[in-house]
C-alpha cells in the first residue's frame, strides 16, 4: 500500500469530505496528547459536523505542535452525548483493541455537555473508510452493552 502524502490527504479532505459540510462555530478547547511522557497541546482550528454523510461523525482540524505537518486531521465519532467515567470504562476495551483514542470533549462550546468521542488521526486517505467501518461497529457494540446493563438494572 502506497502511503499518502500530506498534500493528497489535505486535498482529499478539502474536496471529498468537507465540501458543503457545516462547520461548527465558536472557540474550541485544545486537545492534549502525551508524547514521550510530556503533555503536548494541539490547538483546534476547525471542527466539521459530518452528520449529513455519516451520523455522529466529526472532523477535527488541529494545529500541530511541531513544524511538520502544519495541520493534523482527526476523525471522531460520538459514543455518548453525556460522558462519564463509567462510560469511559465500558468503551476503553474497544478503543484499545482497535488502536483508537477516547476523548471527553465539548464539541458545541456553548452547551455544557461533554461528549465521549472515539478518535483517530487521519494519516492516509485509506484511514477514512477504515475508521468509519470500525467505529460504527464499535458504536453498535457499545450501545448493545449499555442496553444489557440497563436491562440488568431494570431486573433488580
């Protein structure tokens, strides 16, 4: 498999993904990433709501802390609209198995809701479709597990 160049990825995102897609307005909190046991901050430039194409999906365009590449792209799917430590514990196994990251993040800055996001960096064009397929399956499994827990609680 040939690796995509940053220019190819940028043009793919610009022409195929975010064309005619609604940008979420407002200031967004930065995302932290731990690199070599040091916390690095990624400034969020833009967030796009991809719900028209893929339900509960978002595209984050962030400024990189190092010089190259200048921008990084993260694809995210919302697992829960209101996150909690309990929900993170349930979703943690799915994220680790599939090499994804879990992030508690407020996408809509004016609301106080913090969503639980399953997030992956796009480094190649192929990562887009792979992420969507895997993340939708993970979301289904996560929801099924929540339903099982809800039914167990109702039985008690």
